[in-house]
C-alpha cells in the first residue's frame, strides 16, 4: 500500500483525535493538514498510523495551548463548535468522535490531559503506546490519566447528548408554543452556558438551577418570541437549531437518566455551522 493510500485510510481517525482534543472542527482540519505536510518531509516511517497519531496529538496539544491562552480574554463561557455532521464526512470520524457533552467536559482539562484521555479512553490505546505519543513515561501517563479521570468525575456522572427521539418531543412542544414540556425535563441542578464571545447579549456566566434556567429561557422567549426550531445532526450528536428574529442559536442538551442536566447555547456565529 502506498503512502497516499495509508494516509487516506488514517486521515478520518486523525481528524477525530484532533476534534476531540480541540473541540473545534476547523482547527482540527488545520492540524491534520499540517500533519500531512510533516509527513512529506519524512521518506520512510514505520507504523505510519501510529506515527501520524503521535504527530496529530502533539500538534493538537500545541494548538489547544494557544487557544487556552487566548481564552483568558474570551468573554463568557467557551463551548465546542457546532458543525453539521455531513461536513465532517467519513463514518469512522463519526464513530470515534466523543459526543458534545463529553467534548465540553474535556475542555476543563489541560491540553495534554485531554490528549491522554482521548488516546487511552477513546481510542483504546495501551498506556505505553499513548505515553510514547505524548512524550512521557508509562508511569507518568498513568498518574496523569488518573488525575484527569478524577477531574471529570468531580464534574458529576458523565452526561450524554439527548437522543433524537427526545429532541423530537421537545421541538414538537416548542413549535406549539409550549415551553412547559421542556422545563419539566430539567434537573434541579441543571446548568445553562451561553457562548457568544461578547458578540451579542448573553449570560456571561453559567446559569445554575432549574428555576433560574427556566426564567432565563422564558426571558429570551418573551423578548424575541418562540423560535423556529429544527433538529440537525451535528458532529458529536443531534442538536436543536433555534432561529429567532435576532439570530440563530445552536442548542445542545445534555442528560443523565432522562433528565436534562446541561444546556449549551452556541450563539457565537463563528462556531455555529449547522446550515
């Protein structure tokens, strides 16, 4: 098999690794393109896929560190980019992408810790192999992985993106101007995040608790009216695309045991690519 053929076979997995670490598809594509350019500078590579995963992981870590520095000036919460699933393409990418609830959680980790979790817990690589890819020892990686898993556990039971059937129930009730069905699904400790990058009126801090979240949503609806809603298959799970007179918003609903525990509202238009 030629190098080009091996690259084409490996590329979907490389893109999934980069997206999981970065939470931004277009930055991930840049990382994978840079890995391709790096490959052109090497005549012979043993275990090409493993070498490429190492290159992409380290490029993604560097890119994530750069983004992390820029986030110190970011206005409000930072949420993952929402991209239509068809834009990502290959089935293997979709299989190895973690869902948007877990992508959000991963962003609470330092970049190298994100990469460690992605390599071991998502891709299923053995610790020694993953350690080699991020340039550390197996012992150090296991300690880093244990610490990262602990941070994720502290965030509570791992949420997942609400399934399409539940979203259909919610969007049907919203289309009928009924907010009560949606509010009845909120957990007591529900959290709402709004990412607008300061471009529009938004909650600049997370909103905590079912009552406060309900009042926040009711306030938006009273101001702009009930939005037109549709379900879009995004990379990382189905989301609601809500169109109001002022703008479009992408809404990711997270749940645990059928109760909505988290609401991601993406209204930073640079990170909303669902059309």
